[in-house]
C-alpha cells in the first residue's frame, strides 16, 4: 500500500468508527477516538473495565495519525518558519478582561487542554498501528447485513419492490513456498436461485447500501441455505484454482529436496559418529531443522474467508 491508499483507508475507518476528525490534510488526521475505536486501539483494558463497572462517562484519547511522513514534516516545518499573524487590538466595547489579563500575564489561551499530549502515530505498511487498524476493521466488518437503497421511491403506498438475499464472501488464496503470493476473490451467491457471481464486491460498489430495510420493499423467500451457498462459493473457487499453472510448486519441491539433502548430509554423519548421550539431542535438532525447512519451502495453497455478509439486492437474482 502506498501513502495515498493508506490515507484513504484511514479516513474510511475513522468515519465508519464514528471518530471525530478535528483536523486533516492529505498527509495526516488529528482525531478524537470514538469509544469503540479507543477500545480497539489504545490497549486500556483496566480503564474500560472501570467505565463498564461504574457507568462513568468515557474520556477517549486523541491521536495524530500521519499517513505521509515526508509531506507532513515538510508542511510542519514550513508552518513553523512562517511569521506569526499580527495581534488584533482589543475593541473598545468587548474583550476588556482579556486585554487586562494579556498585559499582566501575556498570551491567554481560552482552551483548558493546552498541555494535553496528543500521541503521534506514523502509519506505513507494516507499522504496528496500521496493523491494529486492519485488525479492528476486520473484526468490526467480518459480518454485514445491508440493503440496496432504491434509486426511486414509489409514490404508490401499496407498491412493494422485491429484494432477494445474496451471500457475499471475500476469500483469500495464498500460494506459499519459500516465496508467497496472495489473491483476493469475491463471490456472491443468490440465496433465491443459487446463482454464483464473481467480483461481487465490484457489483456492490455500484449501489448505495443501508443497514435499514427501505420503505415499500419486501424480501423474497430463500431457496437455499447459507451452508449450501458457502459450498457453491468453495466449489467455484476450487474449479478456478484447478486451471492455474503450478510449475512454481514443482520448482519449490525441487528446492525443498535440495535443502533436505544438504542438511541430511550434514546431520547423518554426526548422528552415526555420536555416542548414546549425544545422539538424542543431535537427532532432535535434525528433526526440528527438517520441520523448519518443510514449513518454509514446502509448496502449498491455503484458502481462508476474510469477511462475508448478507446483501439484499433489488430483483430475484
């Protein structure tokens, strides 16, 4: 992910979590976290257990989230070098008290929280804080139930539009050996007909979705179960994966055998020449080393579901 993609993701995350954005630029966000985001990101279990026990009003933390360090530091340095704006003279009718305090004590700030430290977090791909945002988004968005917003509302009070339910699931395929490659596949399965669509997430982006059932809408009866729909998605992905070129796996298997042969030639003479007391530890080390090599180099394909949801779309799919 580059800086622009990270910035876009962070903004969507903050809006989805109802955080209050106090200040933002193309390179940063200064935010007041919502209670839900504070629980996920700040690691304050004792504080939140106190809030839950006593029912006290929670005081969430503020954060400075920098999505482009170079651009943010450049803008900050330029702002510090800029001359301060001239102080405005107090009016004759107002701000008399401020003028008096200003002469006596210098600059008077109306904010009572000027000394509150706002922690700065630099977000880049691989950073701990960005990984926390990914995990929080994954936990909060693993399961959804949304309805398509109709483009036009019917003026007839008795008219009702039929919506059918779709199981949408995003699946991650990992091709692993001593190298790694990942793919994301998005499937949508109609619970009314069993039809399976690929790139289903792209279709959802064409519609506005809402968590509430729109007026003058009714949902059609499901013809298949969620388990059946999930099986359809798995079967579709399996047939797709069978058409792939797996020459990389053959090459990885050869490299694995070469690695195992190398450590075999090293350890077997040691085991044969060792006495009874030394043979046990050397054998254990040899077996552990073989397991490590297999874990690192053995070719394999793994599939996992990232998230899923029920989406009600117009028509009978």
